[in-house]
């Protein structure tokens, strides 16, 4: 891992081997850094860095995310927020949600033991391919809808769906991977507008009663923006910050004519100003555009085993 640059298929082998412990990975409740052999850096974000790692006793491959307490602005609530989001993420188990197996900390750092997503960041794949073919976009949106249905059933609203927060597993399945989640109960987290505005729904752009911010329908809007960006290669309201806000508030977007009519229909049913009129997730999963690309004809019978789950 450290010296030998394992090839990804060798890693996949190790992962599959270690997957045999998949139901009780990393059992001990108390973790510490010495339990892990640290591999190559996988990426870094605003607050942290993530490394490939292997838990020594089980050979379990994982990703170790390191957050520096000093960077979490002591006591400003960000550290508490990370703690609360760890609480949420630890209790989630879904094939399209990145697992958090555990966490520990030392005097300076917080360590998160995360599932290893072998194919990295989805947005890099999107930028490299410019845009996804309709069959691939439909499979990703079906997986997102399945993950969001699971989250909403647990009263977790993501509120930060965007390509930068999605990773890809070794089998090409996508995994929502971000701690920006909040429970449905209103929390005092201000929408940090430092990120992109592109994915914000109109109810979060407009001032006025922000109780609508805690309605899970905000994720439906973002799913519509994600669908558009997968197919077109850029976000529907991409513009200067001022113009983006104006266009979001009016749902002012144009869908290129080369996008199929079924895909256009789904985008239009999600990018609706009135949150209550957005297409519910169960109807996204059975939408003609999803069905067309996700269910293999001869296996229509066992529909749920389609490649979109
Ligand atoms: C600290 C980094 C960070 C900040 C903010 C948000 C996020 C979630 C997206 C993260 N990442 C995070 O938490 N991550 C949790 C993770 C994770 C990131 C990860 N894998 C990778 O980052 C990765 C990157 C490139 C890669 N290769 C690229 C080249 N290819 C030829 C072969 C494959 C393969 C895997 N697995 N669990």
C-alpha cells in the first residue's frame, strides 16, 4: 500500500477479499491511528484530506479522512456540526451512500473511517466525458433517487446534492459522500453560499420564511439540476452569481433540443418553483426515462434487480 503502488484491480481483489467481513467490518468500537496502515492520499477538500488505508488486523480497505480541529474554527459550531453529521452518517446503510464505519480523534485531528470508493470523484468523470450518455445519466439518477428515498424515510434531508459530493465505487455505482446533511429538524446552519449557487432551490434563494429550507423537497430540485448537468455538461442556471439567483427564482432555463423528450419531461417535473408540485421520488424511479434505460427488457419481471436499484 505505502511503497508498492497497488493497481486498482489488485485493490479490488483485496477489497473483495476483505468484503467477506463486510457485515462486521472494523468491529472494535475504539479505534486509533496505529490500527491503520496509511496509503496514498486520495484527495483533499476545504476542511480535510483523505487517504487510502488498511485496518491491520482485518486487512479491511477503507478511506481515512483527516480533519484538523484548528481548521474547524474552534467552538464556532462547525466542530459540533461535524459531530452531529457523524452521528447521522454512522446510522445509514445504503449501497449509494458512502458508509462511515467509525471515527476517533487525537489532540489535533478528527479521523473518519469511511468506505473506500474505488473510482473516485464523479465530477471528474463528468468533466472528462463532458456529459454522460442518456443511459448512464439515467442509471445514476435512479441510484440517487433510491438513496434520497432512503434518506427521506429517515427524515434526513441532504440539501447539498451536486456532482462534487458524489463518489464512484469500483463497479461504477455512485455514492453520496458528504457531511453537509442536516436532520429534518430546523438546525441553525446557515446556507454557506461560499459554494456554488447552481444547485440551490428557489425557496433557499428567496428570503422570507426559511422553514421551507427543511422540507425534503429541496432535494428534488437539486436532483433536477443534477439530471440536467449530467446530460448537458453544465448546470441549467449557470451564469453570473446575480443572474443565477434571478434565473433560479424564475426557473428560467432552456433544455437543448437534442435532449430526449423523456429526459426533458423529468427535468421539467423536478425544476418546479412550488416544492409541493415537484415529482415525488417514487415517481422519479418509475418515470419512462428511467424505466427505458434501467430495466433490461427480458428481466422486466424482477424489476427491482435492474441495474439501477
Ligand atoms: C477530503 C476529501 C473530501 C472533501 C470534501 C468532500 C469529499 C467527498 C466527495 C471528500 N472526499 C472524501 O470524503 N472521500 C471519501 C472517500 C474518498 C474520498 C474515496 N476515494 C477517492 O477519493 C478516490 C479518488 C481518486 C481515485 N482514483 C483516481 C484516478 N483513477 C485512475 C483511479 C481512481 C480513487 C478514489 N473513497 N472514500
